[in-house]
């Protein structure tokens, strides 16, 4: 749970820093977030936006070693593979 809390704190801190910097520089605050080029969603972090973009492009670079299923994220693939080994 601490990892999730730390990640959330890092995300919020990053967003606040970008917001304040843009505010001080007089920039349009709309552009401090990372917008998906395929839909209207915006994200506080570019890596989260990049992960989201995969839902639009259909790119699935991670293939299960036990079956033909493919995944956009390695973590999802690894969790799926546990279903084959019985270690869910």
C-alpha cells in the first residue's frame, strides 16, 4: 500500500509543481497536463498518458508464454501467466 501512496504523492507533487510553474510563467494552464491525442482525456504524468494511448492503438507488445494472448502492459501479462501456473 505504501508504494501506491508514494506513487500518488509523486503524481500529485509533479502536477502541483507543473501547475505553479505554468501559473508563474503566465502560460495557459490547459497545457500543463498530458492530453491523449485520440480522445479528450488528460493525465498528470506522461507515462500514464502513454499507457492509455495503447488502448486506442491496439499495440500489445507482451505475449503470454503459455498461450496466444497479448497485453499492452508487462505487469498485466505476468498476472495473466499466473493463471496458467496455478499461483493466482
